[in-house]
């Protein structure tokens, strides 16, 4: 089951990147990982450095995907962002945290996206 969830998440991130590019985001990095954890997508959008958490689901049966971003996960994302900003020397940029919900449809190949900007304050 864990491998299936990882595959679904990976597929969701792939199509999320395509969606974000169409929305005007410039992808800097995917799956930035360090000992603190992982950030799904890092991108620029209108000169704002965006850290994007992607949540992929088939339904809302167990809640909306964004609800999986807990207080603990939020704190981790902030620490990861701080580390990334310092490591890459991007301290002069405004920062934003976005969430992208990806809803996969089992009936056809279409999916739906819900981009939520500013989910956290920095």
C-alpha cells in the first residue's frame, strides 16, 4: 500500500508541475530533501519564491487533501524553507507557501486542480 501511495503522489507531482507551469510558475526544484524533510515543489511565481505542497487524492471521502497538512507538517515546511533559502542565497525574495490539491478521476483521464495560495505565514 505504501508503494501505491508513493506512486500516486509521484504522479500527482508530475501533473502538478505541468499545471503550475501553465499557471506561470517557474519550477526551480522538485522533491528538495534534507534531514528535516522534503518539499514537493519550489518555484517562482511573479518574483515570489513559492514552496508548494502537493496532495493527490481520488476523492474527498476522508477529507480534503489540504487537510493532511497538519500543524506539525506546517512547522516542518517552514524550517525546510528557511534552510533552502539560506542554502541557495535567496534571502532577498518574498516567500509564499501554496498547496495544490490534485483530484484524480478514476472514470476518465481528466483530473481537477485546486491551488490554494498563502496557506502559511512565514
